[in-house]
C-alpha cells in the first residue's frame, strides 16, 4: 500500500449529479458526498439501498488506504475525472466536446510525460526554490482543495513552497456571469459543463492589488515554480532592470508592446484572429493593458506539446494544442514580430 502524505488531507470527488454551490462550484455543500470517496471498512460490495442497489465508487486494489479513501489519491480522482460526461475530464484526451481551459494531465509511464504536469512524478518542480517535490508522487490534492473552497477551480491555498516564501493563504478569486475587475478571473457561466470548463468561458483580469504585483495566477504558480516569477527588475528571478534585459520571460508587470526596440508588439497580437489568453486590468482584450502570464503559453494540466505549450499561430480551429501552429515559434509570434 502506497503511503499518502499527510499534507494532502482527505480527498473527495465531485458528485455525479452537478449541483451549483457558492464556494468553488463543486466538492462542497450539497455536491460533497462523503461516501463517494470514503469507505468505513474497505469492504463495500453493493450500494446503499436496502436491496443493495445504488451507485457506489469501486474500491481500488491494494487497500485499505489512509483517510478511509476508496483508492489511491490520483486513481480515486480519475474515477470521475477521466472519460466521464458528468465531470470534467482532466486526464489525457478529452472525452467531451469542448476545448479545455487547463488541457489534460499525463501519468508516469505515459508516452507524453514531457507534455505537462505528470501524476505520480517525484521529480523536482522546475524552478522551485527551495527545492520542492512530492516524495509520494504528484497528486491532484497538491494543487486543488479536495473539499472545495472559495478559490477558482478549487485551487489550493498554499501550493508547493508557498508558505515558506513568507506568504499566507493565497486564493485566486473569481466572478461568474457579471464581470468584476476586482476579481482575478471572470467566467461567463458556470453551467453547463461544456461551457463552464471551456477556454473561451474564462477571462483573466489584473486587479491593482499590491500583494499580487506578479498577477494572482502567476503568484499562485510561484508556489512550486519560484524562480520563474518576480517583479520587473528583480535580478534573482526575471531581471529586466530597465524593462528590457530579461533573464526569464516576464509573467506579469510587462504589457504587450509597452517597450520600444523591437520586443513585443501590440499590433501583432491584435492582428491575430486566435489569441492566447492574457491578463487585462480593464477587461478589454486586445488593449494596451494586456499582459502575458503563465496561461498565455502553457496549458495548466498539459496537452500533446512539449511543456504543455500552446502552438497558436492565430489561424484555423482552436484546439488544446493551439490552432494551425506547429511549433513553439507560433507561440512566440503571438506577441513578437521578429523574423517576419
């Protein structure tokens, strides 16, 4: 039986009948059913009806598991979140028809381990400082509140080394239905599922909050990928002391086309029919306040491209891989005009 780190807490899956609630949409309130994920004696062989009828989540082999879980963490999550039509499909190819905002995860042993976040991986998170990894293997609870929360997509409050960076609980705030520029995320609708989790249902705002000078989304990613994030001029991370001489690509604090000298070009970005996602303080895209961040170049879970990169040339049908783009050059040329 594989040991499960005490840091991950008790994992709970989304109920099989979607119910909207105020906190995180799912995994809380009426949409949190204890028996979906927990079993008292690791012996259940039938449903809860007096005649044994009714749905129940199957038990994984090799138990019993810590926290009375029905299976190991990742396999338990994937019971609902892989190949289902009633819950977001987050692993591998999408069983549903929409283009996922986060793309799809892979597992250790898959042929595409280099294409995004890899479940069960024990490798050091790139850019983590101090070095961070999960000795038990990367799992869903490293990034998501398993019992729901007020953060967008139930994103966990202190991922990776977050608490060691001198910060407290970090939440990615969001609004649904009506734009609120004081929130980090605006999603146009929370139902049905093929709208809720689609890339074109989500817009990234850039509230003027001093604590989030790096942008809340990037600020959250920094918990694991520490050295990839920083304010303009920080010589230890992204550099750009004059706003130009970057050591790493900025993920906030640098609007497209704000600097001269042949760097990014707002007209180039504006001219793309298909655009990568960017942050905007005004809520207007494209506009002069548009700022690239992590999600501009990467799918959070991954896709079929190396590093989960989005090869978006700006033409053709949008997919989780990008569109007609076939290489990382397409990603770069969303904003950069060099090379014609």
